[in-house]
């Protein structure tokens, strides 16, 4: 915060009665009692030697190890490590400055931040070898806030005689605190918890994304209301930590938001502290919060279409069932013909393959029984009647059920089936590029997608639920669509787990990797999961969208109405009838030709041969 300040700034002053002198080692022991730490990081410029007369510089590291009982890691401005990956994050950093000229120590402060990467909320003690200068402390604290160093303490060279130290708070504005160390006052912490209450701090954020994560609308009073999983998280964060969100990049219409991926840039250039939109993190996932949503990225496909009525006749019998029935007819025909011949009745050879009485009986038609049929023959006739009754009832029941509840077309089993069906899967261009950028083996399925570069048009097509397309959706979006389809007379779309390109994708909130708000965000996310509020807000998305006017209780599914049988429904029947007419005509013609050839001599008159002799 840039402002003109007097020579002495005291805001939030905490004065304790004057006490006897205290050493740096005693202060470290007190800090360890309040909250334990595993080691001490000591940093100073390479050309600076610790003064013996002020902080026992020559033996300070030894005194820390002997009296505080923790190891000491000593570094200078030329060296920096990613300590978070190798050592514990429970540490205290001690930084020695030879003077109050902060420009001379800019390299040291930069190295400190690099060493404390992902640990900038840890405790830091600056020991400045100069007289007390409030201007120096103020500038140092302002620079620490920019570098995401929150828990900072400053000791000037008179500390061991005055027991006075300085700290700061940035909530709600930058404040300098002067305090006195008193060992007897154990209830006043040296490093208070600054992240418990932000005291109305105005945090700059940017809001992005789409429903159902972010649902924004104006209520009856004209106030902007934020709902959805992210909208409710915003309200919970503000209420829990006493903070107020402000939007420095808000457009003219507060209800219009940029896509979530386009909000990350505002966080990276530090225009805002955090983005209130969910997006998938980079690899490694630095600069993102703990996953607020764990979701799958799948293909939502239309429900299989009904089989056309003209195919009912052919779908009643599967090939295996038809062959089994035909084989049974042949066996019974052979048995009947053999039995009749055994009892002296005349039979044709063709009746051993398919007997007329057997065929008529199976089709439910009447047939002629032989005169004075033996008992065995009558048993076979009874068997034919029972078989005909069963097959007729079986066929009619299946056909009737098809008419009342039409069967579905075969479901897609693989991505190759979708590709062969000519069904187009609608995808937004950045998501499409992300998919084929990570999964190169799916490049052969590129013709399966219909890529839409315009985000608003993509949303309009997806929300129309046009069953001519498939759609790329996430788990939370499917929860919303599934709730919406409960209003329909029959569902239009389905989501299958075997058609998911990515599973368990962690979606988090973009913020600076060293942000002081990383821990509060993490704590709130875990508490919301523990209480089940995240899943509750996800399930409430449909009703909230209705309140926002973006959805309505409308049945988008096509209505099933009574439909009389049409000529095209008998297409295969007409094909069969036409085939049999042509076939019977050919047989009739062949019979006539055969009869003519048999009854008429080849030569109409006698041939006379002349004797050549």
C-alpha cells in the first residue's frame, strides 16, 4: 500500500510493561514453545560478518543448536534451493541485514523467497544492524507483502537491551506493530495467526467459468447473487474469514464471465490474488489450490434411437432362434414321414425334409390328418399342435411388446462404433486441443469431433440438448443434465464410464503458488468436503439455474403419440410377398415347360433317310 506516512507509524500498537533485556536465543525458545519447528534457516550476504557485540555472531549458530536443539542451515544470497521438496516446512528463517538500505539486500531477499518457495507463510525474523527506523521497517514490510511473506518480525540492534520487536499486518490495510517481548506473558503469541480473520480485507479476484459452477443472476432486489459450486464457495470463504471480494477487472455486465482458462493470466501477472473459477492445473500443479472438484471428462451420447417399425418383423427372431426352430421342423417332419411310411402310408421324399402338416401346424393353420391314424402318429400331430401354439404365442407376444415399447438400436461399444456411425461429438476448440495434445493415440478419432471455436455458440449448442450430436462434458455437468432429464418423459442422453477420455481430473482455483491465502483455501475446501456441502451444492445446480432463469421445467424429449400402421411399415412383408410371387411364377412356368417337353415329341414327323447305295 503506497501512502505518505509520518516518521513513526504505529497501528495496532501492543505495548507491554518494560522488562529486562532478552536475547535472540530466548526469543527462539519462546517461538518453539508456541509452535514447534524442525530447523533454522540463517541467511546473510556473503561479504557480511555477524557482529560479536550485538548478536554473538560468531557463536550464534552453535548457540541455536545447543540451546534450541534444532539444526541450522546457513545460506547466502548466491545460493537458493527448493527446500519444500527436501526438508520440512516447519522452520524459522533468520535473515541478517548489515544496514537499513534495502536496495543493497534485494538479492538476499530474492534468494530468501526462492528458498521459501511454497513456504512463504513460515516465520521469518529480520535482524537489522542499525538504529530503530520506522521507515525502514515499513518499507521492508511492504516489500515482504509483495513477496508473499506474511509472518515477519524485525529486530533492530537494540533488541537485547529494549526487548522491542516489530511486525506487521495487512488486514485490512498495512499496519506496523511495535511490541515488547515479555517471557511471563505466555498467552500473547509472538507470531499470531494472521489467517484466522482478515478483518474485512478487500481481496481482488476475477470471476470466470460457466454454469453449474458459477451461476450469477439478479434477485428481486436487483442485487447480484452468485450460486453454483464456486459461487457458494465464494460466499463461504467471505463469511468464514471476514473478507470481501472486489473485481478490478469486472466488465460492464457483472453477469458475463470469461472462460475459466482465460482468467489464469490475471493471477499470474498478480492483477488479482485469486481466480474464482475452476480449471485443470498444469504439470507440475503449481499455482493452483487443492482440488475443489475431482471429475471425469467424458462423452455424453444420445440415447439409442428406436428401431424403425418395418424392422419389427425381422427382429423378433434372432438367427440362432430361427435356425433352432427350422431344425426342429425338419426333425419333426422327418419323424412324421418315417412314421407314416412305417405304417404303410404313402409319402414323398420331400416330406422328409419339410412335411406339409408340420409346416401348417407350426404356423397355426389347420392340416389334414390321415385316416385312422395310429397312436404314434396322433402323438406327433399333438406335438406339432403344441409347438405351433408355443411359437405363435411367442412371436405374437414379442411383436406386441415391440409395438408398445420399441426396441433400441445397438449401443455403441467402442470409439470406433461412434466413428462409423457418423455421429459428431461437439467440442470447444481449446478443450479439443487439450485432448489431442495429451492423448496422441486418439488422433485417429479426429473426424469424430465437431470443433466449435466460439465459446458462446458452443454453450448454446450444448444447452440445447440437440440429440443429433454428442457432447464433451464433465461430471458436474452430467449431474445437472441428469437432474434436468427427470423432467422429461424419457431421457435424451446418457453418459457411460467407458467413454471417458480422462478420469479423476483435479480442478482447482488458480492463485499464486506462494499466496498467503493458499492455506485458508485448502482448509475451507477440506471442511466443505467433510460436511458434504460440495456435493449438496452440485446437486442443487438445476434448481438454482431455474431460479436464475437459465433453465425451465420443460420437457424437451419428443412426445410419443398414437401412430397408425403405414405402408412403409410393411416394407419387408411386401418384399417377401413379391419374392414369393416371382418365385411361384417361375415354378409355374417351369412346370408348364416341363409338361410340354414331356408330352410333345421332339420331332413332329418321321425322318426319312435316303439309301446312298
